C-alpha cells in the first residue's frame, strides 16, 4: 500500500496518542480513521493491509468503520465474465511423462492408458 498524505497524517496522530499512553483515541480521530478506512476498502484494499499500514488491529478498524461510516458490507457486487474455453492442456505424470498441447479428452485417455 503506497502511503498517501492522509495516511501519513493519520499515522502521525495515532502515534502521538500512543506515545502519551492515552487509553482511548478521541472520537474525532476515530471518525477520521474510519473515513479513510472506508475509502480504502471501497478501492479494494484488504482489511489486513489497512490494519498493518495504521498499526491498529483489524477488528478495531472494522468496528470504527461500522460505527462512524457506512455499514460494513460482507458481499460486494462483481461482474462475472465467461472464461475462454480450454482448447489444449499440458499434463505431467508422476513418472515424469509430459504431454503438451492435447485436448483435455485426449489427455484423459492418455492417462487412463498408462495407468
């Protein structure tokens, strides 16, 4: 994750509170972190990456995001595309026989023939 300016500001503020030994982060700071986290999640960042970047446990970030931002969704819309058909395959047997560029039905027949 490439640190941006907002990330640097947030990590600096979080570090300042850690140095003071404060028991809780202020509400305003938690809301700022939650907004940043939600933006990163919307761009596809993983919770673990965000957690590592900020030095805050993942479950804490999930809780802050749910408290201060939009509800955390477990499922996202995706676009499903058809995979191109597989024309040929390459197989390597346990005895080291390698067969390349054959149709899958032919590969199955070859494997059955040597079994």
